[in-house]
């Protein structure tokens, strides 16, 4: 009976920890949405589609195939945003993410007015201290995401019998 009670308590603790992790991840994703990161990757996806369309111009790829590719945009962007949220969470605590969200969700005028206060805060100081490393990890995740997305798309089109034009 005691073992069952301990097992139940352990299970509740694990589920609670998962819920907190999910909430922290979502909070970080919300920050990445308001700071323009999601929009940036949506534009990168669109640019990649344009590049691939240009490479396969004249090869007979039907419009339905391009529509199928463009329908993957939301999932692909969500994937990179989740990846970047994990990168941010490796540097910042939940309170830091909330502070970043609060600062960057304010109007540009408020951000400018509060810039010194923010930079001198514990979160601002942490941001300054980890900035180079954070940028390197974001860059690595971005490169991996874009390379994999590009190669998967090219390979899918080739597997369907389409060939890019010769350069």
C-alpha cells in the first residue's frame, strides 16, 4: 500500500514537472513570436520556396506540388521556433523569459525609454553576457533547419522525377 502511495506521488510530481516544462516552452515561444523571430522564419521559408521554384523552373512541377510545399510552412516554422525556444531556455530561466517578453512586447517608444533600466536588470545583464554564445547557437540551429528543409524539398522533387535546371 505504501509503495502504491509513493508511486502515485512520484507520478503526480512527474506530470507536474512536464506541465511546468510545457508552460515554460510555450512562454518562450510566445516571446519568439512577439520579438519577430517567427515572422523572420516565415519570410525565410518563402524565400526558400522561391529559390527552389526558380531552380525547377521549366521542369513541369505542377502548381499542386508547390501548394503542397507551401502547406508545410506552418509546421516547418513551428519546428524552428520550438528549436530556438529550447536554445533560449538553455540560457534563461522562466523569469528571464517573462522579463524579455515584457520588455519586447512593449511599444518601440517604451522599449527605448526603458532600455537602460532593462539592460541594467539581471535579465539584461544575462542577455549581454550570453549574447555571443546565444547568437552562435541560434545560427547553428537556423543553418541546420534551413539546410535540412532545403535538401528534403529538393530530394522530394527529384524523387518525383523533376530535375532542376542546369546552372
